[in-house]
């Protein structure tokens, strides 16, 4: 009987050990998985916070045009005389505090020595077409100068010939936005992309040009977008589109009157600081002083040594107010 009790005890102890072993086999891997999952969640949250802080720091570094007073970016410069559909408060579009702009070479290749010796100046016109577009194109044709037009969507018959003339005369047709309504465009990535696709398709149907160059209304540094501008930049990258801000402003975005003389001064006072200067101007019905300044501005730039006026192309260095990261 004693032998039998000992055997029973041994068998019970063996069962207990097997039970503990099974528990360990289950608990150890499960604990490891839980610990690794918690660690991944922690690191993910930490990475998100670091990226967010980095973006806020970079966004705070947004720049004003060097050597000038703060620039008011109104977005809808035709509000006084034509219905541009813009619903922006001008006070929200003051960009200040930036000393230099970030540039990205679209082509990715090295320029020849001859090219680097020549300063390139890009006249860019936002918000057109307008009742002033033909006047602008006439002046550009007179001086044999090509420019870049960041246009909006206007389906009225009177504007159809203007889109076509821009293309036919060798200028670069680029996209600003279809509606130019900030409150709608900057609601989400989806709303921005829908607006841009509408403009892209409209311009293709009108001119046969599939546009790939963009300028954000208010610039990439605008202060009212409800969506992170980096998300919109990422969208453009994914669509093989390039966006252009500016490093020189004519000052004609202001709602108040600016004289042709001041426009010329704003466009040229810091021009020699840049190898590639992208000048912000506006093509709008109430921007007559911009049109009046254009002949003298072109003459002044053409008189500069080793300087030429050119339209935006794939070889143009992108000027960005904020980083693409």
C-alpha cells in the first residue's frame, strides 16, 4: 500500500509540473507579445509627436520677402471688379519673418557653367484670366518675354480665348485653383484634390495642355488651411505635380492701391540676391497698376547683366516657403 501511495504522489507531482509547464508556455509568449505591442504603440506615439513638433517648428519659420515690409496675401485680387469666388479675410494672409526660401531642383541634374552664370527671372501671374490678360500678353509679346500664369477656373466664353492665347504664345499655363474659395479648398486633402482635378481637366479640355505646375492659393505658408499643408504637398508629389511659391513679391496682392513705381521697386530691389527669382504678380481686373508697371519692369530686368526672363519649366528650381518633409 505504501508503494502505491508513493506512486500516486509521484504521478500527481508529474501532473503538477506538466500543468505549470503548460502555463509557462502560454504566459511567456503572450507576455512577450503584449510587451512588444505596448512598446510599438509607445514608440509610434512618440514618433508622431516628434514629427508634429518638427512640422510646427518648420511652419514657424515661414518667410517674408527679404528686404520688404510684410506682404498681405489677399488671395482673391479681383473681388472689387469681378466675381472671383474668393472668401478670404486679407488679414489672415500676412507672411513675415523669413530670411531665405527653400529650393528644389525639379530636373535633379547639374546645370552647365554657362547656365549658372545667368540669373533667371520668372514673371508669374496669379488669379487670371481677367479683363487685363490681353493687355499683359500684348506687353509680353512686344518685349518677346515668356511668363507663367497660375490660373483659376472660369468657364465663361469670354475667357476661353485667353487660356488658349497663353498657351499659343509660348507661356507656361499652370494651376492656382478652380474655385479660389479658401474655405472650401482647404477643408481637407479630398476637397483640395477635387478642386485641382476639376481645374486640370477643364484646362486640358480648353487648351489641350495637361498642367503639372501648381501654386497654392495664399502660398504653401498660408495661415488658414484646416488641413496640414504637408499633406497637400504629399498629395501633389504622389500625382507627379510640382508647386511653386515665390521669393520676390511685387506687392500688388494688397487690397489697397500700389503705384507702378513701387511695384517696379519691389520686384527689383532684391533681384540680384537670387540666381533664380520667382516674382509674384497678379492678373486681375483691378490690378491696372501691375499692367502699367510691366513695360518698365521688363526693360529694367532686361538691362541687367547676365539676366534673362524665362517661363517656369521642368528645369526651374522650386521655391518653397515650407519644407516638403
